[in-house]
C-alpha cells in the first residue's frame, strides 16, 4: 500500500520535514514521486528502515554514520563493537558532565561562603598526578585507518573512531592492535591524527583509508584509560619530562589499544611517547 508523505510521517511519528531531509541526503527516499503533483509516496515496507534510522539516531549516531551502517552488511560482532564504542563514548560524556556539575556545585558553595565572589572562582591547585612509566624500544609498524587534520575542537577524533569501527572488517591483515597516531602539532594548534589498526600487509587498501608507517623508536609508555588520557598527556609534558631527564624525540606519539582493550571501561590502553 502506498502512503502520501503526510500519512507516512503520521504513522511513523516523525515530521514531514524530517522525511524530506532524509530523502535529500539519500537516507530514505520515497518509492515514487508524482511528476504532475510532486506528491511523494512511501510504502509500508519502508517503515522498518525508518524505525532503524530513528533508533540509531536515538543512540547518538550521526546521520552519516547511520547511512554507512544501513548501507553495509555488518556482522553481529561488528554491530556489537560499534554499540559498545558508542556506549563508552556516552558514558565518558556523562562522567565529564557529572564532574562539571560537581565543580559548579562546589563553586556555588564557595561563593556563598566567600566575602569576595570573584576570589571563589579561582581554580584550586590540583593534586599532582603520579604515574608509572616504562622505557621500551618498539619495532616499526604500519597502521591503516582514517586520518583527521584539525584541532579536535568539537571531539572530531571520537567521531573518527565512530566512523572507523563499523568498517573494521574491511581492513585485511589486522594485527589485533589499534593505534591513535598523532603527528606534531603546528603553531596554529592543528595536527594530523590517524585512527587505525595495525596491519602486516597494506594490499587492498579500503576506500578512503590511509596508511601511516611509524619507525622503530624508543618510547616512554604510560598506561591510562579513556577517562584519564588528557590528564596523562598533561602529566607527561608538565611533570614527567621536566623531572625524568628525557626529551621528546622526533616522530609521532600514539595511543595504543591492546587486544584486551575494553571500550566500556576504557582500560587496556597506553600512551607511547618517543624519547631521547
């Protein structure tokens, strides 16, 4: 049975504007458009696809990611991995917002107790982080994945991983280790970043993906989690380098995600910093 766009929107509980946008970007096109009246018609069979779109959007996926998910024939393991990554991303965001809420509540309390409200806004001195590190020499390796260039101002890097993981099955000869490889930062704050998987062979490179060859190097290794990655980088440059006697060597640093990495807890990863 054919339904006009208004009827289809009402039955699916979405707006006509939403359906027009989905059609424009190729996510859900009408089965027929009357060339005389320009009426758009949909079939009831399309409700199943629309319901999947609505569900994935509710999970926080972008429309571009949803298009890739629906276009590709994902295995159950790939879909499970993708949902676990989204779960970890949302859980981390919630923890960050909860910490922000706690800081605001603390500031409100200090404002109420302080004679000078402006003084109460001064950030208290943070306790110094203490992290164990290990110096290792790592062999050269090659990673295949998606590259980003920018400042990561709007969390583009987590989104990059969200685009890569559903396509992990396209990468042949994977080693089981994932890497977030960071190039040197430019004066304007921009840098190259590759979200990828280690490989033993780069033949049959998936469409849109690139390779990054990382040479053998001496590294200082800092175990961390997804929650502490930013603190760990700050500790490395603010505390560890000044006290260790080492200097940063040329070459990329990278996030190392082991075979036991758990995207839900963020554990099973480390930062490798080239040193000399």
